[in-house]
């Protein structure tokens, strides 16, 4: 998170609470991955809070690599898979599912690439002002191309989806990414994860309305004689 260990821990608590409330709104198994996204971000904020604490207390330096790796695995390896898979799981329109399968395939390739980078290259987290800067030794050109693909796999599925209001989530994610690139370029990984964590609260709203519609449809459903076998 962008401010301190305390802010990260507080953000983790709030976002995790929203995550629990979101899970409660699930009424179809296909929604579970999508509903778990706020919980995912809550845990991620706890992880970065621990990293903040470690960087400020050198006596715990032995744990720095562990929490750096956990944070980057969640941010770079899980996230490109989680969004397309979550949207794909809920999608019912065949044509859109085909597009989402392609995006999910890109996400798999991207996760493999980031796994390779995490194993091969060294990443050094460093507190700079009120942010954590993850200094990576991987080749800049390849990393930039990977980032563009990262944007495609993590945002585009939200616009492809036919689920109500996922487009709004996509717009907010796009705007937050743009703001981060313009004003927080050096701290992109940390700051955009913070914005995304806050925005993930929209998922609660999406599933809440979906559950209300589901209950309303059940109440309004009136079976006719063709619904039963004689």
C-alpha cells in the first residue's frame, strides 16, 4: 500500500471484511472466484504491510524475500489468471466465452513468464517516500511488453463480460491504472494494487444486485403445465 505498514494492515482488514460480505452474496458456484477477489486483495495488503514492517526494521531482514515473493506472486502470477478465469466462470454467452478462453490462455503464458522472471532475476523492495518501489533486474523491453499483455488479460475480460456492471469495474480499473502510470510510474506494482484493492469493493455491489435479481426471478416465476411431465 502507498503509505505505511499501519495503513496496509488497516486496508487489509477493511478489504477482507468486504471480501467476506461479498462471499456471502454468492448464490451460484460460478461466482465463487469472482467473489473471492476482494479477499485476495485483503491478503495481499496484509502481505505488503508485513513487508513495510520488515523494511523499517532491519533485524527482520531474513523474512524480506519471503514476503516480497508472496506479494509479487499474487500481483504478477495469480492476478492475470484470476480475472479472466473469474469472468469466464460466470459467462453464459458462447461467443464471449470463446474470447475469454483466449484471454485466459494469454494469462497462463504471462504467469509462466513472470514465474520465470521471479526465479531468474532478483527483485529488491525499497521504501521511497510513502511508497514501496520494487526494483527488478529483468530486461526492460521484455518487461514492458509483458506489462501491456498484463493490462489486456486483467482488464479486457471485464469489458467482454455480459454480466451487469462488470464494465464499470473495467472502467475504474483502467482509470486507476492510467493515474498510476502518470503519477506513480516508479511504484506501479504497489500503487495500482492499492487502487485495485479499493475498487474490488465494486464486486460486492455487482453480486449483491445479481443476488437480488435472482431472488426476484424466483419469486416471480410461475410454472405452467408444460414445466411438468404428466
